[in-house]
C-alpha cells in the first residue's frame, strides 16, 4: 500500500509541475490578454503529452461563415518538467519501482484526461485577424480578403483520447528509464552527470532570453526550451528544418528550409562537448587515455543520437485553418515545421562520438591539471 501511495504522489507532483511551468510560461507571454489563463494552462499541459487543440468561431458581421483552427504542438518544457519530477520521485526508493510506475501509469493519464476536459474557453482575437496573410497574397495575385475580417471570438477545446494515449506512453518511457538507472550503474552515472549541467544551461537560456527579449521571450523559452535547444544543436550539426505551407493562402508563407551550420556549429560543439566532459568526469573508466576516450565515444554516441532523434520527432508543429460556409469547407492555410529524424540520428551518432572522445580527453587533462595545481 505504501508503494501505491508513493506512485500516486509521484503522479500528482508531476501534474502539478507541468501545470506550474505551463502557467508561468503563458503568464510571461501575456496569454491572459486573449483568453482565460486557467483554460489555456490546461490546454498547454494537455498538448505537452501529445494532445491536439481545436478552436472555432464565427467572425462578426452576421455572415454564415465558420473558421476552424487545428493545432498540434508539444511544449516540451512542460513535458520535461513533468518527466523529471515523475522520474525523481519514482527513484526515491530502490524497491517497488514497478509498482510505483504501474500506479503512476494509471493515475497520471487519468489526471491529464480530467485536465483535458477542463481545457476549454474562449479566445478573443484582435480586429483584422488574417489581414497580414491576405495582404501578402493580394500583392502576389490581386486583392484577396478573408471573409468577415472583423473581431473573432473562438472557442477552443482539446481532444481527450490522444492525451490519455500520449500520457500513458510517456509514463512508460519514464518508468523504463528509471529501470535502466536502477539496473545499470553506467546509465545512472550518465544521468547524474548531465543533471546539473542541464539545470545550469536552462537557467542561462532563461536569463539570456529575459535580458535580450523581455518577459515574452522568457515565457517562450520556458515552454519550449528543449525544442529551441535541440533545434539549434541539430542545425549546428547540419540537419535542416523545413517550414512548409499549403492552402489558399500558402503564398503568404512559401516552403522555406532553415539553413543549417553557421554560428550554430559553435553552439552545438559547446553543448555536446560540455555534456561529454560532464559524463567523463562522473564515470569510472579503465585503461589509458585513448582507450577511455574510445569507450566513452561508443557509449555517448547512441545516447546523443537517440535524444536528438526523439526531440526531432516531438518538435514537429502543424496548424491548419479551414473556413466553412454553406456546407462547403475550404482549407485556407496550413503550416508545418519538420525535420528528418533519420538525419538527426546520423548527425547525433557522429556528433556524439566526437564529443565523447574529445570530452574524455579534456576531462583527463583537467584532472591532471587539477592534481598538479593541488601539489
């Protein structure tokens, strides 16, 4: 019974952590100006486990026109907060992990299902919404106007089914990682090694965003830091991201690849090398320097590849706008942000191997220098 209670506590704490991060990020973004913060927070948490949101309304003016917007995006900052809290609490006791995990796999999806039901409200859009897209296409192909371009009050909701499925899968993944940590000392050492560097990097990113972009930028980073950092690392490793659009107003945003490389190569090198040094410094390794470096490269490469490929898959964004009138539906605009996960896997293997090898040598050099200095 004690392990059951601990599983329930872990699930509740994870849910509270996700809600706290989502509420803070949305508040910093000023989301309260367009809708109720409670409903938007519930929607953000539901989206963070794979849910999809839908908003629909009728523009002012009395025309028989309905506008529907579908959105699929995972604020991975919210997802990561829940996963870290859940995993930390599940690992508080060595015995009974599977019992605690099984309870959490039932309790957390149930709580998120309730939250998805509460993710409802009204969004108040400013006057002239859609005018930018209409103007852009109008300059290219003559005057174009969206129907009823005045004030638009749209009700939004979140589908419950995908939330339950995504939450269950997420909990099982966290439980699986916790099991690996308890069974394999090397995995546990690697997780402990990157813990504080990850926290420091997150704080640094938030501070930089707040300093140079204000509260709105800090809110965006809080909600989507894994996407932003993972996307930047992948671009630095040569993996492009593509923004594509379709529909009647696709001319407003033609397909555009985000070019890789450039200054982001340095960021990728710093992040991966820093993780490699941290892991090398916290793990026990035998043999000479080159053997230790090769061993860490072999272990660090697949871990880096797996993380980057998963981030690529979870960072995809899609939004669809459809206008319905007189029984007909017209796809007005659709936008997609994607990257190739196979390329991310290959780039992660290469970058991780280099970072693991160099990080091990650098950690050895730092260790030797430190001993010499103490003498």
